[in-house]
C-alpha cells in the first residue's frame, strides 16, 4: 500500500488541515481503491497534536508527516483474509474494539489471541462475542452491565459510521432479531443483513424506513423466523430520518400507556406509535394493524423494559 500526506483542499481546514491518501495496491480485495483519512488537530492542554481514526482506533503524533508511517504499521494488523473490517463492535466501558469481517453471506468477529465467531447475521455474532467476553471477565463490571455497540466502516475515510436505525424483534418466548441499518456508499440506498443476504431499498423521501422493514420482515417470515410482520419494528431512528418519514404519514389520536403518551400515525396499512428517546436523541417506532393492536404491542414492550411511568 502507498500512503501520502496531502493538504485538505476542501471543508474545514482549520480543524482538518490534512488528509492521508491510502492507496491499496495488493494487500486486500480492495486493490485499486483509495481511502482519504482525515487528519484532525487535537490539543492536550497547550500542546497541539495531530490524530487519525482508523476503524475506531486513534493514532496520534506531534508531527503530521509521521502519521503515514504509523498507519502503514497499524493497518496490516486490521487485515484478515485479505479484507478490511466491515464493522467493529465497541465496548465503551471496557474499552475494547473488535473488528468484524464479511465473507460471502457470513460475518465473523475476531478477538486478540482468542476465538473467532461466525454467523450469517451480525446479531448472532454480537451475541456470541458478548457471551464470550462476559465469561472471560472482559466485558462489564457486574453481570451484563456493558454492551457491545456496532459501528460500520466508512469505505471512503476508514472512519466509523453509526447505524441510522435498527430493525428489532423482541417477542417474549421467541428468538430475538436485531440488525443495524446503514446508508449505502452511493448515498442512494439503505441496507441491512438478514436471512443470509444483504437487503437493500432505495432512499425515497423517508418511506425507505418502512420499505426496508417490510423487505426484511418478508425475508424472516420466509425463513420461519417471524410469524407476524409487525413484530419487526424500526428502532432508534435518527431525528432527520424520523422527520422525513413523518412528513409522509397522517397523524391520528395519540395513545397513553402507563401515563406515557405516544403520538400515532397512519400510512395506509398500519398504525405507527412513536416513542421519543431523549437520552439518545433518537425515536423508536411501534407498528400494529390497528390502534388496539398497537396499544397491546407497546404495553408488552414497556413491560419487557420495565417502563412504569405514571
């Protein structure tokens, strides 16, 4: 690979004065690709340093010209089976970062000097890795106090990307389903992995949230992993995605459960309840075939989470 420090000719040059161009020659299946890693200015007291973020790991130096050398030593450690990570799992409290790679329809997570966990779905890999890290005493202080948070890899900058929302199934007595949703690199689609395949829909004025939910629900039903389509719901939408989707819906009478009032909307074939999650700055959606069905689903989820607002 070839690394070149270049001045930033666009954007905020005060805080990002340079980027490092990383040309992949033969090291990975991304041969021929070029990444542009932003170089940020950081201050430690009065001391200025320069930093880059490579798939969640930060590298720093007092002189920007030494950063390409640091990256050239670090980046090969992230390559597995000629691949860069597709995702990483981050343990915020424990401080660990675990890269996740994609081969065909499978994803696999690696641990330093430990086992590798594989499955066709990212949710199962996170479950296996979480169990292992808890058993090893690495994750969390007591019980399940620490969680693994997923981030995608920006294949232009090698930085991290937060999921724009999640698709979740949490039905008591049934196997859970969980999948993060990301924007595609072309900026024209959103996607999630479910039932052995990447499921993708075009971005269309916000309704892509519902289209992808239905696409994934159909795939899970065909795989005998979902009995009722509305058991799968969009969760933790970014505010801008919710605002775009809301503009396509018709507002109806709100519902109140345990003293908590949720605004509701219709989109022609479903009733949608919206719970604001102010601690995360996101929105969670519930869906049902009518108001009574919606109310029952919200009540079950509130009971599962121990929500008792009065």
